[in-house]
C-alpha cells in the first residue's frame, strides 16, 4: 500500500467524518460485514474507509507489519507469506478484517499458543468518537483504550492502523485427524495437547476440532513442515470437513500453508450446504471463484432483506426459523458438560471447537486478573470456543428462545459468548459479563459526546 496511499486513505476518512451532521451517530460506510445480527438502517452518511484496506509495510527482520484497519486477512496473508511470515492468529474467513478481529475478537487453531488477534497488536491508531486519531500502546497515556478496545465493536472508536507481530511459518502443514470415541476423551486429549504442545511424540502447531455426534468427534492436529510432497486441495469438489471423518484411529493429510489457513473459507466451514453448494451436481456447475465466504455473505444479505428462508419454509408448511449463529467459550473442564447439553437440546451439527489461552507473559500495565477488561478471560486458564451456525424452528411466543437457552447454559458453566450475533442479555448481566463500569469510563474519556453507539445498544438492541 505504501505510506502515501495510507495517508490519502486517512485524509478521506477524516473528510467523511466531518461530513456527518453534528448529533448524528458515527458509523462505518462499509458495504459488507461479518455480523449476523440485523441492525437498524443508518440515515446519515458513514465513514469512508475505502482507502484503508491494504498492508502498509512488512518488516521481515522485526517480524512485524503495519496494516490499515480495514485490511482483510486475505490481503494481509497475501502480503506476509512471501516473506515466510503470517499473523500469529489468522481467523478462519478471508473477509474478516484485522481491525474487525481486534475490536470484535477472532480466533483460530493457533489460539491455544498465541491467544487472540488483539494480543499480537503492538500499537494501534484509533479514530475516536470526537474525530481525533490517537495512538494507543500498552505503556502510553492511552493504555486504557489499548486494553479496552478489544470487544468494543466500534463503540469506542475505529482502528486506522495497527502494528502487529508476525511469526515464521513453513511452506506446508502436516495434519492428523484423531477420532475420539467419547466427549470426555475429546476433552482430555485437547487439554493434554494444550499443556504439552505435542501429541504421540509429534509437535502440534495448530489445534482445533469438530463434533458430529456424542459418539463421533475429532481433533485436527497440524504441524508446520518444509518437507516437500503431495498436498490436498479443498477449493474445488473436495470438502475439507468431510475429509476429517474416518471410522477410527488417526488419518493424515497435507496442505500448503496458504490452503491450510483458508481451509474453512471454501465452504464457510460447512454452511455452504444450506445453499446447495455441497451437492455434487450443483458443485460441478458452481463457479470455483464463488466457493468462498464473501459470496455466501451476499446470499445471507439477500435473505436478511427479503426473508427468503422463511418464505420457502412457509411454502413447505414449515414454521419460520430462529437463527442460532454463535461462538461461545467455556473453561476447558466444562467442555463435555456443554457439548452434552447442546447435543441433547439444539438440533444443530457439526460443532467447531477451538481451544485458547491468553498469551504469557502478560503485557505491561495489564490487569493481573482481567487483562482485557471488556472480555472476561482469565490468565493461565484454558477455554474452548464452540462455534455453531445454523437455524432451528421458532418457538411461538418466545423470540430468541434457543439463543436465550444457550446464553443461560453458557453462563451457568462459567462461560461467555461473542457479540457478533443475536444477544438477549438484561443490562445488568451484560454489564457484569462485558466490563460495564470500565466501559463507561472509556466511553466518557474517548466519546464524551456519544457520537458512537453504546455497546449494549449495538449488541443487544441491534441499533
């Protein structure tokens, strides 16, 4: 991108900010989003971030990159892989932006050793509600915003530039798909791999899992390697999540590092089946360039606008659907309890699993018990993220019935959920879970006029 192009993008951003009428809510003018909750239309012009969508520079020696806030991970990875480098955590979908992953959180199979994307940030330029761009680091006068920015979802400001750490990566990833007979076996094996960083004598660099039923679940263990050899391709007729399944024991596979990082994007995990894209006859005719998350997002946007899914259900005599599109996290010792409850009560499969731990040592000036105040993860504790993305029949008279059941169960198991989808928390419970008092102090300092939305209003009230 270069410094000059970045400066021009910043100038465009500030010009668009000044064009928003006084008293109007400041929002992005992005045409796409990775949010699943419907939101109210914005009657006012939004922030023009079109010039902030690229990598500014990569420092191979320092293993860092300066990146514009709206740069997608697809563009970020394309800029770093030629140097043999990658972000320490690369969320699963190409359309996720670096700024979005930091302010809205992200996760992937390196999270058991590298934490979450915001933990790789060294400094960040943020456009505040007052129209000022400030630089926040763990040690400067804006350290409170640096630590409070993750999970604020654009309600404390928007990232303009981020300097992030990178890590060296090998050209290939060797995979082992380990079948677990019981959910307790899955939990125990996952916990052991997190602690040891290895399984059956082999190093583990990447770790995630898939649950199909209580009797069929898998852990996928990845190891970086520079050994040449044949690799699998899951960008055409072959479907990655189906390659995981086998009768017993362990199967092996190999992918390029590029294809491994984007292994879930071709079929949006397994959600492409909702559009018929996994039907072999349809898949042969489906343009390969449209087997990707960005195209599925367009189909979802059409469904949001025209309620296509509910209309099709009505024609078949079926009730409307309640979307159950969530990522939740529970302490690893509660994984089996949560999965057993979910499989008995929610008719959705498969379920994606991804263990995570905050990085150690903690950054200077961070809180020893809750270093990232708006997201309640404890240091030196392992959690497991469970992702499930589908729909269930609505419960008459109780909108969001299944989502509310999930929220209560997750809370009972000392867990929490991501806020990119529907939420139904009462204000006091939301405050307790997501750092309400700390958030209000940050809001008062960095958005005193309330030009940006409130987090509860955005996440729960869908404003």
